């Protein structure tokens, strides 16, 4: 079932991407559909990670919430980093911290790692099982639980519903 679900999701995502890039002329829709099917079939064994995506009203609502949460965190961290650049007297305390995630899905962990990396001031350096090593521009404590709460927890509660 997981391969079938992954195949359907990949085909739909590829087809939507095709339509967004080429338009909705009859020829384009037919060719895009055939191309999406062929590509999904060729990469069927590699697409199993897409089977982690959950469907339903709750994951959909949490996806929208995640978009707004990520946008807000992105804005806040951009302003913080810009403030530190403009005011060199502001202290920075860079370092690598270890955080723990409760996400089980590989796709959910990848989304979490990318969300952390895309947020200025943090960078996912390594993922080892349930632990992430994050370069943080302003390490405020060495405790793994404190760092997890400040960096990971806000994203994790949304991603857990979306991916499991």
C-alpha cells in the first residue's frame, strides 16, 4: 500500500508542477500526465518516503498552520540576524547544540532539518537517528532539553501531525 500511495502522490505532484510551469492547454495536460506517470513508474522503488504523508482534514489544517508558523519564525530570525549584523556590539555565542526529535518519519525529519537550516541563525549540521546537531548563532544553554524546546519543538508539533 505504501508504494501505491507514494506512486499516486508523486504522480499528482509531478503533474501539478507540470501544469504550473506549462499551462493548461490540452496538449500540455495530456503530455504532462503521461510524463508524470512515466517518471513515477521509473522511480517507484525510490519514492517510498512519500508514503509518510498523511491525508485528511487535520493534516491539511496543520500544513497551513505550519506554513504560517514557519513564515513567522523565518521573519523573526531574519530580523534577529540583521539586528546582530547592524549592531556588532550585540553578543553572539555560536556553537553546536544537540537536540532530540520525536518524529519517526524520515520525510518529517527531513522537513524539520530543512526548516531549521532555512531559518537564519541555525544550521542542521548532522542527523543521527533521533538526534540533530545544530549550529546555533546564540547558544543560550547547554541543556539538550532547553535547546530542543527553543529550536525544534515549535516545528515538531505540526510535522508530527502531517507526517507522523
